[in-house]
């Protein structure tokens, strides 16, 4: 899942080389994906009214639910 999120985010930002995506598992076996990027790209990834990040979260949620898991996506500062 980390690779898919990284692929999507790198396609929509202006500085794809500065995007890093990491994946952690919490104590409840939920997947937490952290996205770090150039500060200028954050408005692009979030989108108007949060539409872009919401779409990315929807895609991740569908994939996670197919495996019986939950996923959370966080944009790091």
C-alpha cells in the first residue's frame, strides 16, 4: 500500500523527489501511512476542500478493507 500511495502523491506534486512515504503498524494492527513532502506541495496534495487527500484515503481504505484492516494517512509537517 505504501508504494501505491507514494506513486499517487508523486504524480500530483511539483517536487516528486522530495516525497517520502513511510508505513507503521500501531498496537491495534492498524496501518498508519505518513507522507512527508515539500511544504509548497501540501496544498496540492490536500486539494480544494480536502478533495485530493480524501480521494487518496478512500483508495487506501478500500484496499485495506479487502484485507480486513484499517489504514490512516497522515501528512507530516
